[in-house]
C-alpha cells in the first residue's frame, strides 16, 4: 500500500507524456469533431489543390503537410456540410486522418473550427472584385452553391461561410433560369466565391 502514491504518480506522468506525443497537440475538447487519434491533425489550411486532391496544412507544430482527400471526404462547419473545395487559406481545421503506407496523410473527415473570416486573417486574394453574370442552374441549397451558365461556360458559385443576410436571402429566392449578376472572386476557371449579388 505504501507504494500506491508512486504508482499513481507514474501512471499520471505516462498518460500526460503519451497525450503530448501526437503530431499536433490536443483539441480544446471533443467538440463536434470527436476525440483525436494519434494521426489526426490540427492546423491552418494554406492551400487546396483540387486538381491533385491535396490540402496543404500548416500544423500547430509548425510543419507543412500535404493531406490527401477524395470525393467522400466530409467537411463540416457549424453543423453544415461543405465541399473540400470550399475550404479557404486561413481556415483553422481539425482533420480525422490516417497515414498511408507511403507515409502520406489521408483525411476522411474535416471540421472547420474557425473560418478564416472569423479569424480576421482571410487568406484569399484581396483588392478588386470580379463580376460575372448568366443564367442560374443546379441550385444546391445544402451546400450553399449554384451554377451560372453564360455563353457555353458554366461556373460553380459558392456562398462564403458567413454570408451577409441580404446575400443569404437572395440565394434562398433563387430559381433555375433566373438571370443574375454576381460579384466576388474567381478561385479557379470554373469556381467563383460570391461576395454579393448586383
């Protein structure tokens, strides 16, 4: 019995040491992303490469990691589903990840813990806004996106994480076939991030 305090002290030390060993430290609590495993990652999104299906992540430990994803990878922000392509540089995320045989990480579930806009460090381009117009097609209310077709070109338009009330209301009134003019930024040739309707 006299050795019990030493055993408890050793066990407490072992638990704390093990908890500090995984790559990116600990979460603030389970939250809506669940408990983190030894390969799970926390950090800031630096870039999303949709062509190669990779996310460049700056981990809390200061490492730059390339994390793979696929079409089944879920992205959750405030209990709402998003596409991986909706992630922005500056988003602070927790990723449920596994390590493949080649050593690369693969994420099947990503929770945005803090959006770039909320952090006041929006990573997207700044300056002049682009404008685009055309007919509305394929409205996806669940993902907060729709397509605009103009002269044979189709562009996927996505709402920001925290759209202004006027933008959200206008989106909810959209119907296929409506002609719209929008203002925002092209993320690539066929994806446009909406700032507002004109």
